[in-house]
């Protein structure tokens, strides 16, 4: 196994909602190797995603498509779903999403031995789970989270998802929670964990909530993906 200690440059960037995110800047050689290993999986991952997964859609060369139009499309889809009547909405995300995507998740995704060995070499260099930053990680993460999406769909409702931010919209509290619990249980089977502290449930009629972007104006409090009254 190639020793990659010293070949990774670590960069800390502020998160929009507070705190920091550690980005792993791989060497050009490792970025190329990573893309070549993930590229054969892209078509299969893309077919698995479904129309309600908007972020990090991949190209055949294991690059991520532009995110701005996809982000707008996600917000439009969520807003449209919530405007359809008196519905129950459950929102949530994944705790330490990329960092918790280990070999259990890769096996479920049917990643090849070479890719698993490559990621093991990154782990030996200090990377936890999938390295945050490279496009192939985003594509792999999408494929892993799609497994949970399909479980939720089988339970009655496919989440509207941006990376690990999910919005479940259903006609009734029981239906919404049944789908969300299927999503949460599948995450556990993959070695991931839903972030209970960020999980919220409300009725569109009783709360008057609207789907809105995160607040970014200086001096104002930051909100989650749902603007509460």
C-alpha cells in the first residue's frame, strides 16, 4: 500500500452554519487515481439516484456538475412539495456524513477492491471516511445515501435530498415518519447516523413554514434549511 502521509494538504474552511470543515487536498497524482477508480461506477450511481437527489450529480469522468442550478432546483422541488396541501414534513441530515462513510458503506455500494485499498491508504494518512473536497468523494457519498433514499421510497416517500440534507413530505404524520425512520434505519446499517438534534417535524398548514435559503446576511442568526415562523 502506497504511503500517502505527507501528500495531503489539510485546509480548514468555515461552515455556513458555524464551525469548521476540514478539506483534504490530495496530490494531483492521487486526484487522478481517485477519479480513475470511481469513473467506472458513475453511470451505475447516477441510475440509482432518482429524480429527487439534486446535489453532486457526476459526469463520466468522475467530476461533479455545477452546483448552483442544482441547488435552485432542490429548493423549488421542496417548496413545490410543501405547497401541495396540508402535509407533514420531516427534515434531517447525517451526523459527520463523509467522515462516517467507511468500508461497510463501500461494500453496500459494491465498490471494487482497488478503490477500497486506495481509501485505506488515505485512512492511514489521517483521512476519516471519504475525504471531503475531491469530486469522487461527493459522487460516492451520493451513491451511498441513495441506498437510504430507496429504503424511504419503499416505505412510502422518497426524500428530496441535497447531499445529506433531506426533506420528507407526506400526507400525514405517520406516513412521513415511516419513510424517515426507514431512511434512518438504513443509515445505521451503512454505519452512518441521522443527526437527531437537527431532525424536525411540522405540519405545513399549522406552522406556516416556508422553504427558504440559509440566512447569510452579516449580523443575522443563521437558520436551517426550513425557515420557521
